[in-house]
C-alpha cells in the first residue's frame, strides 16, 4: 500500500518530537515534510533541536530516528499541501489558529492545540471514546468550504478524565465530577516551566486549564444530534496543579453517579469496555485501553508511563465515595505526550483513516 504523506508542524517542540517518534516506521503514514517557527526554519532537524549552547535537546528518550535527522525544517508557508494527505499540528494555540485555517483549506489537519476546539462544527476527538462525533468533520468541511477539516484532540488533562468517565457515564449516569490534577512538567512545552520553579515545589495554578477541562469533558461525552453536539449533562469542577514529574498526568477524581456503584462493579465495567473498545487492532492502540489496579499504591507515574506504550489509562485507589448517595473516588494516570497528544493524535489518524476520512 502507498503510505499517506504527512507533515508535522511544530516538529521541534515537546509534542512535535513525540510525533517524530510515533510516526517512525509507521505502517500507514510517512513523514514527508516538517515545519516549525522562523527560529528553526532553514536548518536540518538535528540542528534545529539544539539549544542555545548547541546541545541536542531530544526529550523523547532513546535514539533520534535516522529518517528525520537531515530533513530540512520548513517555514509553514513553504509546506507544499498538494503533496500532502494529512497535517499534524503541534503549535501553541494563537499561532495554530492561522496555520490550521490555512492548512485545512487544502488538507485534513489533526491538532493538539486548542485553536479550534470550541467551535460548534468541530468535534474534540478521543479515539475509542467518541468516534461517532467524527461525522461532524463532514459538516465542518461543508460549512467552511474547505477540502480538509480540523480535528483537535482535547487538552491532555481532559483526556484521562474523559476516558475514565465514559464507561461510568454510560452505565451509571455520571452527574457531578470533582477533579484535582497533578500535571507533569512536559505538559507546559519546552519552554513552559523553569527547573528552578518546579523543583521541590507544586504550582497550584495553570492558566486556562480548568476552564478547558470543564468545557471539553462535557463536549466529548456529549451526543451528536442533527449535525450538532449536545453537551453531556455533567457538572465538572477541577483544580489543576503542576508537580515535579517529567511525563504523565495524575488526577484524583470524585464522581457522583445516578445509579449505585462500587469498586467491583467499576472494575467489571472497565474490563468489559476494554474488550469492546473501537481502536482494538489499530497500529498505535495499546493491548489494554484501561488498566485497573486494586493495589492502593498505584497508579504512580514512574510505573505507569511505559504501560501500553504510554497509551493505556491507569485507574487505581477506587473506593465508594460516602459523601454522595451513589458515587466513587479514584485516581487515574494518563500520559500527556503519548495518549494525551502526539501518539493519541496518530491513533486518531488511524481511526479516521479506517473510517475513510483521510
Ligand atoms: N506538552 C504537552 O504535553 C501537550 C499535550 C497536549 C497538547 N499540547 C498542545 O500542543 C501544542 C504544542 O505544545 P508543545 O508542548 O509541543 O509546545 P512547545 O514545546 O513550546 O513547541 C512549540 C512548537 O511550535 C513551533 N512554533 C511556535 N510558533 C510557531 C509558528 N508561528 N509557526 C510554526 N511553528 C511554530 C515551535 O517551533 P520552534 O522550535 O522553531 O520555536 C515548536 O516546534 C500546544 O498547543 C499545546 O497546548 C501539549
């Protein structure tokens, strides 16, 4: 089969580097063009990721794939969309708005930025959770008279929350959710959090994060009706914090349900969902979408982040919550740069390719 030709925009950043890794030897997609800001444009990739002291700053770990080392980093304007089947966009949201608008006029765009997430004709997709909302991409394409579309992923903190709530919502009717996040440093990007600021510290505020989690969770868990998404009727409140962990977000969740639930029933629900999850068999899908621990010392970022290649969501500390008539409390772990961004975006591309949208 001819592989689909893809570009990565924001290829030098934290998420961009993960894209390089996730697309290495991919069976369906081949990276043929890469772009970043003017700072990097005109350099070979390996030189573009050197810091101001000339040190190669590769955040992913392991070797940098050979295919990318000498590839020239382009300006966004230099990308040739006539030679592309798909664009992965990993730039901050202000720059992303113009870039993604320009790209989507010609070619489908899968984005990790928030630039388009809150538009009525734009679904926020998590493969395996709300695949049916992908039908909105056809509406979007028509509305905007584009050849492509923009399909954003959620904020990486929303991802684990929405993934763990979905089975509970379907089976037990989630009504209210309280969440406190302990988010990794890498979630802030390459220049996001200074080492001096985060070591021996917890930052109790992440600008705009809590609003994003509230809005996105309701939209993702909503229903597509007559070409529009009806938000799920769940009240979400959260506190988002930054902690000195390199990769992977941990979240403490309290959920009030309509029906009676207990940890055994929850475990069974996640196990059943694992068997029927739509992404089974896709190249970037993990063996287990959910892992449920009864050991109260899990989840821990160091132990969970490699599970399922960073694509598994881990749930632990599950207890009946006595504050509510019906409800649970639990902790989750979700990898912000794998399932929560680059590799999750590749999984989304695989799902949309299977649906014939790419
Ligand atoms: N980090 C995470 O865990 C995570 C998770 C989910 C979603 N996201 C979202 O993903 C996006 C990227 O995040 P990140 O953490 O990878 O940020 P980052 O490390 O700061 O990287 C930003 C990338 O965008 C490029 N860039 C900046 N301005 C540009 C412009 N005007 N034109 C073209 N390229 C431009 C940068 O290129 P230069 O190197 O040349 O400056 C760099 O490659 C953001 O929207 C973020 O909110 C991040």
